[in-house]
């Protein structure tokens, strides 16, 4: 079975937990109205190298089409691999200023702020390092020490210069990759697009889930937190929330094994190697999916103690799962949100 098809099946199983009722895969724009429930519109698309699953309750005609149009626009704007995108043009600029869309400029500005807040644990200039690894293509490619060390000086978000009139200047040889923050931003914009137009909705962009409004029965949504040691779609805990995003980063998402060693896709910008902290996953619940996206990645890099202190200092809420399976939350998390762990099957 193809990788994207497996991902679709896993996401649909997660949505069964989210909605509390069976969810049927469908093409974008397909509708169904289960008896006693608000009319449901469901769709599955593939953008940003990610299966995107959307379920709307009580949506007006045409709203789903607007969502897919927005997703396509953002992919063409922010993808590193789309010819003519803002990111591709910046990476091909040879050190010359490039005028980008105001939204791209804003994402880069916030990325630089989060880079400073996390002490460099999150970086959008990590592309020269991440391009040396292959976590999804089946080659299990990794850099030699010489290649990795040569790329380290090219990873420095402080050298990414943002000027007036939405200009971006990136030194020769450096590249940006918005894979650790763009999906969060897009989830935020889609949530804003549908706000006030639906009774409720779930938006899933891989590890980013945004819930809006209420389920058809008037209750809030159940958000499952993936069990890092279990099959995809298996939850280790559930939190209830609405009008918030749950973003999870984990070492189980994309990786390959060499002997007994796991090489995962969350790289430490300081050394270019997979983060070697005590965390298996970090989940952040926040109104800003963009911030949660970047912060969850940084948490895996810095480890439990620093991650917990960072989120509490920033007033953010999170759930951490260590490599030995211990579940830790930020201070007051369980008092703020209905939260329960699930018994292992």
C-alpha cells in the first residue's frame, strides 16, 4: 500500500476518536447527513506532502471548495519544492533581496522570533542539513560527518534578513524550509476562514489538528494524542477542547533504523543530527497552530525539563511523552482541560 494511502487510513481512524462516530472517507466536497446530526461535509486532499482531512458540520455550500483553493494557494506560496514559490525564489536568490507575499514575510518574522525564544532549537534555515537526510524515500541516506559539519555554518536564522516592503535577503549558500511552521500557519488561516460559518469542524494537517465550534451533539471535541510506541492512530491520552489546535511532534513520525539505532527527522540545528533528548513526543494545545507547530519541534530538541520550563514561561499548554513512556504535562494542564490517559490494550 502506498505511503499516502496508509496515512489516509490512519487519519480517518483518528477522526473516529475526534468525532465520536464513524467517519467515511470521501472526495473533497462530498456530503452526508447522518440521522439526528448536523449535515456533515467531509473531504480528503493531499497538500504540503501531507494528507489533509477536513470535516465540517452545518457548512454552507461552497465552503469546502474555498478550503481546497486556499490550501492550493498556500502550497504554491510556501512549498520548498514548488517552482516559483516564495520559498523557492528566496533559496535561488544568490544573496539578492526578494520581494515575497506579506503572509510569507510574516511567517518568517514569527519564525525568527521563535528561533530566539527557543535558543535556536527551532530553525527555518535548517534546509542545508535536512536535505542531507532521506527519511521518506527509502534510501536511508545520511550525511557523512564531513558533509554535516560543512553545512552547520549555513544554519543561522539571524542571517535571514527581513526588510521593508516584504523583502527577504538570504546569504549565498543558505536555504530556508518552512516545513516546521507553515502547516500550523495554514491551519490557523483555514480555521479563521470557517469561523462563524459552521456549527463545528475538524481540520487535520498530519500532526496539526484544529477543532472549531462543537460536535453535532453540542459537546466539545475529543483530541487523541498518539502513542509513540503504538501503531499509527493509537492514542495514549485524550484531551477535550474547542477552538484550539493540538500539534504533536514526535520521533516516531518519519525515521529509519540502522541496526538498533533510530534516525528520526527532527534534527538538532546545533549539530545536524536527530535530536537525542529524552522526549519521544511533544503535544501543544494552543489557539495558534503556527506557534504550536514550531514550539513542538523545539521541545523535542531541548528535552523534557527545558521544554516544560519554556512552555510554562510562555504561558502555553503541553503534554510530553518521554522515551520510557512517562506522560508529563505543563503546570495546571489537567485543571484547564478535561484530560485522561488511556489503558494500554
